[in-house]
């Protein structure tokens, strides 16, 4: 089963912190659109107790985690703790796979998930053998072995290993295979240059990027701060502004109501 179908049960965990509040709403709206298409989703927002959101999102399952994230989900303890949470959430929801998702990323489709492989996702360059951390999927039945290995052999991971690299190392360690899509060569991910628009004095987007090239992309990420105009004081808020503009474009193209 290479491509997903609406019959696939997908558990999605969004790892957040206090700075993600502006992006979270747009991220969840995109997931609501997937539900409207018939996908069976269970969504969990996993906040950071050391730097939590100002308020929990309404109408969605929400927890605060206590494990050390070392900034932006780094470290071998973080990798093992994330795998435990993924394993438990998959078991509780009966999911076929778990998607790890960043708040500043919009999921348009689940067609990129390959349930014949242990992990599915995007690689940043051809010489990378792990999935980019903005969005990847792990087959549920592999999570137990991956978590057990990460606990038993935790010392084999670097103390401050980025979680996406750590997940890839654990996947390979248990003999898992990956379905890796190229970021730049196959048009599956929008990287950075979606921030072509310059903000006005209110922070609004006045020079919209050309959205059409993103129509066929399964996942679009807005989180590369290097591509946001230098005059923007709060890059997370601006990323959320661009996310909402993009979703409004998709709603308009599909004849759906614009975002509130």
C-alpha cells in the first residue's frame, strides 16, 4: 500500500511551544480540510511545559510535555521521549501511522505516506538519509521497536542530536526503510521562497507570492526564517500571516469560505 486512502487512520502530533501560537491555527485549519476530504485523523498538540502556548487550542486534544527539548526538539532524550509519545498515541487511537508535524507547515494531502516503509518524508539534499523534521510519518507498528532501541542504546545518539536526524538514525538501527521524497527535484515541498512578499507597516503581506506553483504540493512549509524579509520584527507572526494568505487562496480557488 504505497499511497494513502481516506480509510487510513492517521495520528498527527504537532509539537509546539510558546512562539508557535500564531501558526497553530492555520496548521489546524489545514488538517480540518483533510478531514473534510474524508481522512480519518486523530490530532494531538504536544506543548512544551518549559515554554508553553499562552492558552491551549480549543476543541483539540492538548498536553504539555516535560522532557528536555534543548531548544527546537534536540537531543537524544528528546528523540526517545517523542517516540514514546508517538507509540502511545498510535496505540490509543488505533492509527496506521503517526505524522510528526511542525506548526509552520501546511499539509494538503497524505498521498506521500508509504505504509510499506517505516518512515515517509522529505530529504533536504540527495546525500541525506533522514526525513526533514517539518513533517514525516512513521508506521505505527515500528514505533515500539524504535522506542525500545532509543532507550536501550541512547548513548549511541549524540547528546544534542536534532530530532529529525535522530529519528533517521533510530529507524536505520532497527532495520527500517524510508520513502524519501526530494525537496527540490520533484516539487513536493515549498521551501523558503514562499516568503517573496514584503510586509507593509501592519505586517500584512502586500506582495503575495505566486501561489499556483504550490497547488500540486502535498506539504508546504513556511518555517525557513532566512527567507523572511529582514524588516519583519516577528518572523513567527509573519509566517502565520503568509500561511493564512495561502489557505485563503486555496479556499477561494475551491469555492470555500475564506478563513475568519
